[in-house]
């Protein structure tokens, strides 16, 4: 089968590391990089470290509002889909690139497969929620990470074929944990000790695009009681600089600001952190996979199992709630296997190999 896979940001590069190699054992796959993450620090290093095949095409859409990016990606994909003539389009997650890929495939009448289908925060104010819902209802193959996602799609009467495959991030985390341990020197580089620091990520529009909430985020980070490593996303850095808040973070004595990290360095820092503070859905799940407590800077999550099992606490941008969450004892007992045991990429390849397009 001729397959076009569309990626555009860091989590999608990581997920492609678990899937593209397996697809190419059975299929003719072409990889299109939209350029939604146009900073090379968020792009090239992931292809190199994770051995993701080089893109067959880079659209280079660059910066802009979600509407502007969506329009440019759709226009570029229309041209490339005519050139490659795929029998199926594969998209990941919930980004602008995901939605644009879904629209381009649907308008070209090409079957669409969605990895991470059925995830719901039930917060339509989040751009990501709108992206994932619209993509799911345009998809022919719905490839789900969890039983919860399957139930969400069944409740919504999604028209596509629903398959529980597990989560591809689990594949990558499990496969690269030992490699990261051998190669990364991130702990030494950032001057932190195992189990005695916090790893921070923050980039969601709902947190960084609104000045009042951005100021609350800064106040929360200034109050952290432990050393904290904060790889600053380009979007977040731009908002902090525009609001003249970056000097406050640079002056915070326990905060170590850094440029975006490669996957191996990030994995190492996440694995050995006392806790992770994040507004990323994917990082919440990575924290669970690594056995690290997570404090989520949102009031909803798609990964509800992590909260139910006590490994994740939702605090929004409430400073005091975040500090209390950091003081909680580490959850006791075993962590149930939730996300496919490292075989999601294999299952996705099997589903695609047996799929017969209906149109």
C-alpha cells in the first residue's frame, strides 16, 4: 500500500520513530514534514536521534496563527498528495498539522488513519480538542491508545473502524530508555541530582498566549521549592519576552532555563526527576511510563487513567495546589500496563496491512 504520513512537531517525530520503520517493511511510505515546528532544535535533532526516515517532502509552513498554518498546510498537502497518489494518509495526535492532513485527505477522497484517536479532554476551548474531534470524524481507521479512547468513539458513534493498538510513545520510551542512559549527559550538563529536581514543560496556548495566565505560570515557577530544569519552547519564549517576563525567570535562583532538548536528553531528565510539571498531554503519559509523578498545569486531561491511579494531579495554574502536589508521597504499588507494552507500532502495521479501503 502507498501511504503518506504527515508530521509537524516534536511528539509526532517521536511517534513516527515507532511506526515508520515497521510500515516500510510492508508498505511504500512517504513522510511529509509540514514545518509546523520550524525551529531546527525541535525538528532535525529528533530525526537524527530516533532514526526517523528523512522526510520525502518539507512544506516549510513556518510561523503563523493556527488558521494561517492550517491553510498553508492544506494547500501544500493538496499538491503533494496529487504527486504521491497515496492509498492511505496517516496522521498523529491533535496538532494543526493533524487537522490539516485530515481535511486534505478527506477532500482528496483518500482514506485516513488517525493514531491516538478517541482522546478527549472535553474542553472545546482547547484548539487540540477541536483538532482531534474533527480528525476522528473524518477518519476511516481510528487507532486508539486506550480503552477509554475506544469508549469515547463508540459513544460518539464515529464512523471509522475502531482498533485498540496501544500507544506508540510507550514503544519509543521503552526502546530508547537504555540508549538515553548510555548517551545522555543531561544531568551533569544542567547540574542536577537524580530525584532532587523537577522537570518543567509549558507551551499550551491556553497557558502562554494569555498575559494573565502567563503571569500566573511565572509566579508558580518562581515558587518551586526544588531545582527545576525548564526547556523553553520557542512559542513560550516569544510570549515571555513580549510580556517582559523572561528576566523574572532568568533571575529565579532554582530555575535552570535551557533551549529545547533532544529526545534522549529529555528522556533522561524525565526519568530521573522527582516530578514533572507540564501542560503537555504526551509528557503526562511519558511520566507515567517512566514511573515519575506528574503535576499537570491544566484542569482537564486526555490521559484520565494516570489521574485515577494517583500518578498525575491536575492543578491548572494554582501555585499552592502545585506545591502541595509536589509534596505528595510517591504512589505505592505497581503501575498497571496501560499503553500496549511497546507493541503499538507493530499493531498499527498489522491493521494497515489488513485494511481494505471502502472508497
